[in-house]
C-alpha cells in the first residue's frame, strides 16, 4: 500500500478543514511523492542533491508541464550546516545516494553493497533555516525527510523554521544509536510535538499537539 503516511496527513488536514499551503520533501529521490503531495497542497518544494535523480525529476516536471508555482525542485542537500561537501552515489543504482561515509559503511556492513559500489560527488549543503526567507508569507504545513539516516541533522538545521511554522514532520530513517537522536526529539517534544504510530514501522510521524 503506497503513500500510507501521506494519506494519513491528507485526511488529517481534511478533517481539520485546512488546505495545506507548502510541503517540503527533503531527499526526493523519486518524483511520485512530489506529485502526490501536489494533489492536496498548494506548493511542493523538493530537495534532491543526487544529480541523476535531479535531472530525471526536472525532465518529468517539464514533460508534464508542471508550473513552478506548484512544484519547485532544488539541487541541494539539507543538513545542519551551509557549505559544500562530499556526497556518495551508488554505482549499481545511480539514484541511490547517501550524505557521509558512516552511511556508506552501514550499507556495506549490512551486506547490501561494498566499497567498490560507490563514487563521490561534491554537492551544496544547506540548512532548512537558510530557506526561511523564501517561506515569508507562506505556511509550511508538511516536512517530509528521507535522507538515509541524516534526517535528524535536517531537523537540527531547521529549528527556526520548525518553531515558526509547526509542520507535520515525517521522518523516514531514525537509527537509535546516532548521537543527536535524543537532543532533536527533546527539541520537538518540548514544542509539544506528539509521535504518531503508523503502518510504516520505519517512519516516525510527529504532529503538533494542537492538531490532535
């Protein structure tokens, strides 16, 4: 069953009689999620630093003649700093990539790949907060993060945006042993975010308490 958490969000906004204004998809990978969000959100903003994926997404948007007012895509990686850095791309699947060598090692140690299956690229790293001026006059209602175990770094780089806009947050990959797990969850719980159980066990869905 596809789009389980997205359909939960769609129903939640409908139940509250709210038309979501902006959704941000960090780590787009495939364009289908952008299209699904666009069915019930005014504007969808995607971030995809993998150049192969980015070009495929742009091609799909152009072929479907999607307005830039509806779906916008940026070739940046979101994290907890601004600058440039190394990005690891899998040679067996050019649209599969991770943000640091620790993530490469996790995949290799799990037997999914080996050292020869990766190449590196240099990409632009930015924080979510660095885009806050582009949200002026808009309301960020949904923040979906799927960055292969970098999800909480994105949260760390977006404290101001999250405090201001209080979006529903869908985290896709949360390893229990990463150092910033407790601090970032404490940050969200202190803002009265509540963890919602979904049918997708890998996901962590966090919803502002006032929406429940």
